[in-house]
C-alpha cells in the first residue's frame, strides 16, 4: 500500500514536470518568433542578401509573365546589376528590403507587392517614436500639410523636412506603392495615406523634424520643429486628416461605404443621370446573391433611363479599385453598342509552379503542397493550352474570349466617364473599355491601371529563404479588348480627354472639382 502511494506520487511528480515542461515549451513557441524576429534596422549579411536576390530574380523570370511587359530584357538585366552592386554597399535588413521594393516597382504592375515579414511588421507597429507626426497631401504638384489645428496652417506647402526637399523625398517613396507601367499619379494614393511610414522605411527613424514651409499666397519661407511620434500615433492623425470627408472612399474597406455603397444611380436633371460604381467586389462569382442583386439593379436602372429619355450619363468610377468578374463585364454590356470579350489574349510563362518550397500562398507543409500542386498545374495547362512565343496562351475555348453582346437596355446617349488615380485592376479594365467607346468623354486624372492591359487574375506569393521578405505578383498577362486611341500611351494608365485634378482652392473647400467640371460641360 505504502509503496503504491509512493509510486503514484512519483508518477504524479513526473506528470507535473511534463506539464510544466510542456507549458514552457508552448510559451517558448509563442515568444520565439518575436525574440528571433529580424528588426528592420538590424544587420543582414551580404551573403544572405545575395542568396535571396538570386532567388528573387530567378523566380520573376520563371513565373512572372509581366517582367518584360513594360521593360526590355536589357533594362531588367541592368537593374539587377545595379541591385547586386547595391548589396555590396548595404548592411541592414532595411537596406535589402528597399532594394527588393525598387525591383518590384520597376517591373510596372499594380498587382506586384513586396511586404515585410509579419514579425518585422509587428515590431515596426510597436515603434513609439521616430515618425513624422502629420499626414500630407499631394495637391496641384505640391505637398501640403493635411491636418487642421496644428502649428502649420492646413494647406501650407511643405518645402523641406530635415533639409531634404520634397522634390527629393516624394520620388524616393514611389517604390512602396506599385502601379501599372510607368504611371506615377496612382502612387499618390499610397503616399497621401502612408507618408510617414514610407519616410521611415526609406530614411530611418528620426527624433525630430525640422520643417520649412510656405503658407498659401505667401512667398515667405517659415520654419518649425516637430518632435517625432510613434507608428500608431501617426495613423491616429491620418484618421483625422483634413481631406477625409472628400477622399475617404479611396481607403474604404469592403462594407465601409454602407449599404449599397458600392453602387447607385440618381437623376441629375431631366436629361442627365449619374451612375456611381465604387467597387466591383460585389459577390465572388456570377451566381453570388450580391452579384444577382447588382444585375437586377442595372437592369432596373437602365430600363428606367430609357423610359425617362436620359440623353447624358455621368459614370463615376473614381474610387473603383477593382473586384471580381463578371461585375465589370456585365456593367459594360449596358454601356456599349459593340460585341466584346474580356480580353484579346492572355498568357502565362510556366507549365509548373516554380519554387514550391518557398510558396507562401498557404501554411500547409511542403509535402501536402506537393499533393495539391499537381491538380493546380493541371488546371493551368487546361486554361492555357496553346504554346506560342515561349509562353502558354488561352485558346478560343476560354470564357475570357467569350463574345458578349450589348444588353437590350444598353445606353445609347453621351457618356461622361469620371476617372482618378485610384482606379485599378477590374476597375481599370472596365474604365478602359468605356473610354474606348466613340460616345464617351473622359474627365479626371490618369488611372493607376493600364489602358491596353495588365497582369492579373492569379496571384502567387513567395517568401524569400533568408530574409523571409514576402513578394507576390499576378501571373496572367492580359491584353484588354480596347481600341487603339491617339491619346492612350502603352506604358500608362487611362489618359483623360480633359485632365482635371482637384484644385488647391477646392481642396480647402472640400469641393468636387471634377464633378463641377462635368456639370459645366453639360451646360455648355
């Protein structure tokens, strides 16, 4: 009896020890990523940088069909020579991240993205100082102070920060926000919101900021000093930016615009209507309830327009960053008199997904990925069966080449299309097709999405082996079904017939410059 009690006590002690050991092991698993996380400013060996850059380059050449879409092979090779040379002068993780961002941006695809490892990003979010405190806004070619009730008047032009001119600073931040081709207007969407974060990534943390500025209608340059703030405090100020009532839709997440905030219609006068489509994220496919509700809205709206004798239609897609098929195509069927398809051609550059071990599209173990990738590769081969010019193309059986016809209630009057730098992906595909109509006048600013095509549809994500930096790109190279136009440049977004940015005066008054321009155009 006594020995049994001792044995039970011994087993209980062992069990309690095992539980305690397991507890500390679980805690170690939870804490270790943060203890071992690479800080943005910590040293990263040249050897690791070179290894990752070699993988990055090989990955892009093998899997990214858009690598030579806007750049020649000579230009791409030259840029990588620059990158390998730059590594030899680099010391930190941040130095390498900035090199990879520059390469990512240089290719020219808004679906390209390079991001920090989650652990590094979490460390940056916790930084409590070093950030420029206030939001800015790019207005009429100037960088202006975009918050009220501070030492600098709202709308004052910022001349320099810590003796760096804004003419130097802003272009250095372009690499963090990708756009199609050689477009730079779209980069303002990222810079206006994330200026301080981008500044920190490029220039590092700074304790204070000596700001030289010029008040509106003054030639006198004034100076003040701001103490730095933390990451979170900067974004609190961004949420209180002066321009928020006007530009909030640029940064709205799905559902933030309220019920039916994605689209709407209203009559402006007896002969003019306004159709607004802020997003094509309206259901995931053609059978989704949200999509079917949207189609019903379109049919009801365009039927009523026909009955009302609407002769002019303003189509406002300035906040449309894209979404899913077939919302864009169905909408266009109500705005055209021609037969059309989604694209003229589409192709990819591989038969099998390369670098499967580095693929970051799921957290599944490698051996499970192998089991599933065969089916995925088979789907690629089925969707892109035709070999041509070293690529793999869709053939005539693809639904992307399906010939679509105008809807019976399609609008036949004059269309005034409002566009902006925010328009991307499916939004720019739609806007490009409408812009190609002979009865369309385009007003606003160049879009970040291309007129003639883009890379889209299927994204692949990878994690570089040494730095764990994540990079992603869309693999399908698309040529959109749009006509050639004299004012549309291949490497650029959709160019308006009337280039109308928001004026400085209208920025201060929170007034819609472009809508007012259209209304004046209609009066004339």
